C-alpha cells in the first residue's frame, strides 16, 4: 500500500465544533447537526460556492436511522445542491482520517479538485436496542391474526424481554476477540509494564495542556454552535480543571476491577463532535485564489492484533516515514489520538524497544523516541474527548494549526482503530516565500 499521493493535495481551511461530553442523556445535536455546523461556518468564509465542490466525504460510525449516507444528508443541508455527490466512510475510530485519505486520493488521481471531507459523531445518541428475545416476541405478535392468540402471546412476555441492549457498549467491544476497547488497553499496560501512576500522570498532563491551549487562544479551529433553544457552545466541555493526581488515584479500574489500571480518568471521554476540512488540487487553489494551510503528503494504514489494537500507530507510522524517506527526527510535531493513556504510552515504548521493532515492525533497530514536548502539545482525547468518527479529522486539522503557530514544517497525525488497525497521516505546512 503506497503512502504517497502522486499529485499535491492541499488543505485550504478547516473548522470543528466544540467536543461535548456525554452527560447521561442524548446531547443537543445529532451527528448530522454537528457536521452541518462545522461545515456551514467553514463554507461561509470561502471564495467559492458550496455547489462548486466536486464531492463531500464524511466519516461516521453510528449515524442515526434518519441519517443514512450521512454525508449526503449534510451536503444537502449545506446547500451543495443535488449535483454534488456525497458518500460516507467507516473505519471505526479512524473514520475521519479515512475521509481525508479518500478525498486526497480522489484529488491525487485527478478525479476531483475540491472536496469537503471530515468526520462526525454523536456518541450520546447511540441507541438503546431491543434484545433478541423481545424482537422474537414482537415477530410472533405480528404473526397472530386474532385477539385470543395475541392475549396468549402477551402472557409469555417476561421481564427479561425488556432488558435493553446498549449499542454504544456493543460498538466499543471487539466481538472477534471478545474484548472491550478498555480491556485491550489493559493488555498493553501489562505487556509494556506501564504503571497506574504513569497513566494518571499522562492524563493530568492532557488536561493541563488543553487548559493552557484554551487560555492562550490556541484552539482557533473551534467554532461556536447553537442549539434549538438558543444555547451556545464555544469550547470543549470535558476539561477538568480540578483534576490532580490524588483525585485520579482514587478512581476505580473500570475494565479489570481486580488487577486493572485503566480508569475513566486516564481514558478518552465519550463525546459528541465534528471536524471538517477543505482539500484542493493545485488547479482549484489557483482558480479560486485559495489560501493554504498545508499539504497532506501521504497516509498509511496498518493491521495489528485486535486484542492489542492500541498499537496501531506503532505499526502505521514507520512505513509512512520510510515511504517518504524521512526519519523520526525530521517530524516537528505529533498528534497521537489519546484513546487511552496506556495506549499512547505503549506506542512510545514500542518504538524505543529494539526487540519489538525487530520482531514486530521488521526494523533493523529501535524506531526512536519522540520528544514529549512535541507530542499532543495542546492535550488530546483524554481531556477533550474522542467522538470516534471525528477524531482522525480533528487531530489532522489541529496539527496543521500547531505547525503554523510554531513556524514548523512537518507533522504526523496517527491513531489506533478498534478491530486492530492503525492510521497515520503526514502533513506539511505551506510556508510563504521569504518566511
């Protein structure tokens, strides 16, 4: 699988909604609402019309039943018109990055010149489902033609029939290996001897860095959105300013109550949010006189053991850099999506381990060590949340903002993927002449 695109793919602009934490009930926005808000603000400031887009590509894992092919739903709501095709992609946690990769490949091939792409998720809207017993009971009820038979069928209804299936929990479980995502993080914590203190310390750092970014005005991609009751949302609301090591240390393990280390405090938050980017060819940039944030240089996808799915970035990044003739030291900044503190720390340890790199990554030596001051410098999924369909687009967009702010050239955005995969995207900032 090639990691490079044959033609230049430019990122023109991007925006995202605030990421809104699950608070016990469905949030104020559906997945299509969130994508609409992110896309509307973005398109309103462009020199072209929505109908000038060649296509719209959107990543989403759990769209609502009224959002079939959610990309088309959103495209029409954004005023792109009937003639702009739209399609939806799903690669679990990397759906937003898959949308960007798909858009980039369309542009690189010459099929498209201007594409709106990104990801969205309203995890708080994941449905409660009927269990199989109740589904069978309803089927039998429908087959009964007279009231006596229906009364008899009604007498067979039991409390067990009314136990709901929580779709979100089902979706966050890998049924091939019978493990939840949190359990796979526990496996990595034990395999790489990552302590609870290391994980909690990393989580606290994520919140501190996000707070610093917010206070410094470094979340410029976040746009204010409004619900139907006139309430506004202008920042990620998962930030815990009162968090400290003592409070984190009091939290109980969630996925292995006896010997576990993974808690709600050192895991990504269940969140709603969307991120959208505009990708363009050189011809489109010239035609519409578009500003440039940077280029998407390449993307690589890797497969790993589903029971250790958090190691996806460890496997996706080395081939990406090799294909582009780069080494680790030539990457200025990194975004590794924080699904779990254990998962990020495991990837960092894997890259430093000569045996892992030789036996698992087929490298001659250790891949290397990332400077912690260049990794997730404004926080990540632990502090601001991980709406699974959107995170791949979010980390790519934010990385481009980081490169601009720091006057840096090159960065990598990467994330693990439920089911045992990893994705990594290489971006470069377009520097103006004389700078």
